C-alpha cells in the first residue's frame, strides 16, 4: 500500500471511531433505552431495555478498536 492509501484508511478508522460512539447512543435510544430507574415497567419493557443497553455497549466498544487502528496506521504511514 502506498502512503495515500494508508492515510485514507487512518482517517476512515478515525471517523468510524467517533461514528460508533454516536451510533451507540442512537441505538440505545431507538431500541428502548430511557433515563430513570429500572423496575418500574412490565417484563417486556425490561427485556427491551436490557437488550438496548447491551447492544449499545457492544457497538460502543468498537470505538477504541477503530481509534487504535487509526493511530497505528498513521504511525505506519509516517514511516513510509
């Protein structure tokens, strides 16, 4: 790969890192996440809320991976 391709991938990973943070919050809200104390609704609402929290955390964990890849690609591109 040439330096331009490496820089493009570095920038793409950096953008995807921040996009995964935003997507995590959006998934949490759209899948039933809400502020307030749990235990106030029925069982289906509790299950939906638990699913939203787990899936939002799952997507949010992509952020460090993308940001680390961006950093490593950036350093690799500087050496070329």
